[in-house]
C-alpha cells in the first residue's frame, strides 16, 4: 500500500510523504485532476518523494469509468500534471517480440523502443501495456512511457514515444487473440445501398460487443469481435430480425497480428504467408492497413500457437541472425 511504502521509505532515510487520494471522509466532488492537485498541494517534489494512492475518489467514478486500469489513469495524470520528463511503469514482464511461453524464453526478445501507435494496436488485441486512456494523456503531453520489468531491475526496459519509427522496417511484435468471433453479414441486395453498416454497428453497440477489426466488400461485412457466445447470439438474432434475407454467421476463429512502427518493407506480407504455408497453416482472411503498423491474419483457433511460432521464427528470429547475432536476439533500437 502507499501508506506502508511511505513509512518504509521514511524508516530508511528517504523523505517520503503519503498522499491519500481516496477521499476518505472528504465530501468534495472533485474531478481527477483537481483531486491530484489538492493532494500534492504543499509538497515540494524537489525535496520530498510523494507516495500516492492508485485509487482516487473523483466525480467520474474511477472504477466505473476505467475498470482495472484506474491506477494507470492516476499514474498518467500525475505525470502530466507534474510535467514529468518520463513516465515509468513496472510490469512483471518485458515488452517482448512474442509471448516467451509460446516461442521460447531464449527466442523472444525485448522490444527496446517503439511508439504509442504500436501500444494502441496491442491494447486493441487485449495486450495492454497501459490503459489506452492513460497512454492518450501521456502522448498528448509529449511524455515518453518506459515499461520496465520488476524482476530485471537493472534493465532499462522499453521506451515508448510518440514520434519513434524504427530505423529500418521490421516486425517488432507477433501477437494476437486466441479466440474471437467473425460476425459475417452477407446480403446479396447490399450492392450500391447504404445503411447496412450503420445498422450493424448500432446492433453491436446495443449489445456492447467489442470490435477488434472489420472488413467488407460489395455484399458482405465482417466484424471480428472479442465477445462471448451469449452476446454474439443476441447480435445475430437482432440482425436476422431486421434483415430477414441476410445470411449471418459467427464462427470461432483466431487472429494473429504482426505489429511494428514501420512495416513498409516490400515482400513482408509474402514472407509471412510463405511462413504460414510452410507450417501447413491455412489463412481464412488477412488485412494490411495502409499505415503499415499492423498486418492481421485470420485462422483456425487450434493453429494459433503454431502461427505465432512460425511467424516469429521467419520474421523476427531470422532478422537477428541476419544482423550477425546468430542465436542471440538483439534488443530493438
């Protein structure tokens, strides 16, 4: 707790001050920034180390608005309001090129540097480096975020900046969603008509189905959803009632994504497809956005781990070998 940490630091000769933002017995209805300013009032950060509670009582309702990311919002607003040079967050892991449990501890590498755009893509896939709202505030204030591994305290971790782009195009991270629902809406009469997309979005919003990605063509619209079976069934029922001539389905599939600050290298998609093909993995669909920060592959759920390993080996591990490091994967720079 913040209180115990402050006491421990004081006992060790550090001039720490406990800052309670929880609003215990405080009836004032303050917003988060006002609560933080009030808590820090009178504390000279040049001579005193504030130890601040992660939870803050505020008019917006921290837990209701930010769920489990409420402490990260407090952290980010503290950085913004104090004009921090850098915001440092400690995780139980390094931000790595892939899950070490999937590709192997000796094969995954620390990212080292990336940008907030990459952090957004990770958050969209459920791999939250920090709450998107917290990242937004830091980015807008021009404050870099450093992600450090609590259990590797001498390592500088990964620095996330607004304007960073890798010196040469490369894949920084191979990750994805092990299971999602591909809500496919097919209507032969859709060609040249408007309103279908808006109606589908209204239905998804009504049932609070989170959209990970989407694609469309002349007569079909597919939304890839991070949603449970009951939610998807309600969405399908509403769409079938509204569009009786449409065919609506939602098979369980997996999404594997290549993410990086610059994926503009020619042949990147081809090499990825070759790697998946060599591993005997069929691709149901794929998307490559023009901004060149992510490439998404849709495939069967039981091939998720295989796809991660195949893509990481072909596009990340081989790059380290080409850089002259052999089996030792270098830190991104």
